């Protein structure tokens, strides 16, 4: 099961809008993943829309039972999941008596009873029910008797899957083996999943140990995004399962697209030395090693660069027009691409190819998503004009920026110390946004050397919160502008949600 859109979204500063969640869900589906955890129940109206749109689009293609949601032991959560059309409720169950003691007025037996009751209720709603044993790694070491009693009850209640969560990343592979082997031997008919976190850098190793000793499912996130040191990563788990155990899980040719898409939409960076999908993971540098690599020594033929489709993308300048851009976007999971945006893209691609800039198919989805903001009903960039102002003592830049929101355009001029500074000042005047730039990184998107796009990753400070956003464009200032608008739109969505919650 992939949990990029639920557990991955727990990464500090990361938040996906519905369109982004849908795109990642489709990319996961396209790569062959058939269990996608998309949200926590009742988290936001935006998540509700994302789950609802994805499940209905998947059903149109004849596919049911793909989307799962996390649920507390609360009836409104089950109702939310049912109304959103998801197939599975993943109940969050306490697996240690210490944690139950924090629940007011509940003892372990009460908690088990509550879980069984909510299971019945979810089944009445025709949901498939899985149970997350939250803090399983702690519980099995401190309240073993209770954990076994809980599992006994869950298996009798015919819970579909029991999901063993190493929530704080406490286990070593040896401990994972010891506890999971004991459970799978005692309950051979129960389907167990392993859910590993990477606090010791052991998430992939623990996941492999879980599978080797009887788990039938593994939880992952793309690029390993997640709270603290993150989760087991889709790419390392899928590739290791294939190479070490001969288990095929996904279409490896889709890994780079998934990784890049998630990186761009989450804003979370991938280190260059990240296995499989990192920029440097297939580059040899040290003299002797390179020499050997050229002769075919020292290389791992199983992890050959070409295996992961790191280069397969082609020049979009060759596409004839709207129809081909439509088809390319649909291939990448965009349902009914917006004709207005497609027309803009076609014009831009033509202008760029006349300037001998190459935009590849890999870049198309990122460019498209960046232009769609309708789900957040947020600000969209319409136009930027810049000119230098020279005086006797200094040079500055003036930007005239036009933004559109809900069909209304506003244009404002501002001056700044350089292009982006001027644009940012104009945007602040239009939107009234109060946000500070904390960290700014510029790079060329990984995966294809032909790209003429610039990828700008910015960390922002808004009140006490940090946000990470990215923008992509051939011009660095415009890329940063997209990143800024994304941050402002996210903050506004959050404000609206908090307001509607306080009203309730
Ligand atoms: Zn987790």
C-alpha cells in the first residue's frame, strides 16, 4: 500500500491540494499500485473532494477498491469515508496499554470493544476494514499479552488486514523478524502488513524482514517522504523485493516520473545520493572507480541506469498541437485536461522550441499542474512585465504583475532588488500575504539532461508555520513566482478550513 498522500503528507511543511492528490493517485495506479491511502477521514473538505474525484474516476475505468483512508474509532469518520466513496477504512487502534491509559476512562477491554463496534458499523456501510496497530513495536515489547488478545479479537471479527506499525521507527530487522515471525506462525490465515519508519535508516531493511517472515503487504511512500526521517520508500522497497525475493510489485519504468512528480508537488527535496531516484545514484566519480566502471567492473548490472527509465522522454517541440498534448496528459493520469491551459501550453512549447529550448514529455505534467489552481480557488499568474530602473547611484527592477482570482484580475507595480524581489513585492501588495522567504534552492529537474526548465524550491515562514513549495519554468523568476503563489494559496485554504471548523 502506498501512503504518500496520507502518511507522506505528515512531512513538515507538505500539503497537497485535491488536483495534486488526484494526479499522484493516478500516477501510482498507472505504476501498478492497487492500494492507495489518500487521506485521514475528516481532515479537510479538500481531502474529501480528492478522495471522491479519484474514486469516481477510477470506477469509470472499471477499477474499484483501490482507495483507503485512515479512520479514528469514531462513527463520523466512517461516514466521511463512506460518503467519499473510498473502499477501505484503516482504523487507528492502540497497541499498548500505556497509550490506552491516555484515553479518558478507558481500559484495554473497553478499547477492544470500541474497535469491534466500529468494525461492525463500517461493515454495515459496506467498507472493507483494516486495523492499524499504532505503536505496535512499542506495544509488543511493553504489553505483549494485550497485543495478542487484541489480534485474537480482530481476527475473529474478520478484519481484512492487520497493519503492524513501527510508528516511531524503533525496530531493528532482527526484532522485526522475531515479533512478526511469532505472529504469522500463530495466525497463518491473518493478512499482516508491515508499516516501517526510517528513524534509524532501517525502514527498507525492516520492511524486507517483515515480508520475509510472513507479512503479505508493505506500506511505502514515494521518495520515502513522511514525518521525521520518513517512511520506507516505494523505490527502495519495490526494487529490493524484486532483486532479493523475486517479487514483482510495480512497473519500474514509472518510478522516475512518480518520484519527480511527488518531489515537485510536495516541495520536499530528494538528496542527490538517494538510492534509485537520486540525481547521483548512477554517476561514478572517483578516478579508479570510474575507470573500472567503464570497463564494466564494479557496476551492479541489476541496478543499471537504463532499468529505471531515467532518460526516456522526448522533445515536445515535435508534437503537432493541442490533440497530442491532450493525449500525453491523459496518458499521465490527467482526466479531461483543461482546454484553455492546453492551448497556453501549446503556444509556450512552440515559442520555446523556436528558441531551441527543449521541453520534454516528462516536464509536461509538471507544467500543466502548475497552471491549474482552480481547486484551491486561489490566485493564478496572468502576466509579468519587468524592466530595469537605472539611477545615478543604483539599479533596481520594476515588476508589473497581473494576478487573477475567481475571474477578477488585479495589476500592481512594485520595485525590488532584482527580478523576483520586485515580483514578490507586487504579489504581497495584491494578496496582502504575510510570508517570509527562509530558504531558496534552484536546480535543473533530475532525470533528463535535455531539460531547459528551472526548478525552484522555497521554504517559507508564515506566522509560526513553515511551508515548502516548488515552481517550474524556463525562467527562474517565474518559477519562484509559481512557488510563491502556491504557498499563498495553501495558506488561504488552511485559513478557510480553520474558520469553517471554528464555526462548527
Ligand atoms: Zn506511519
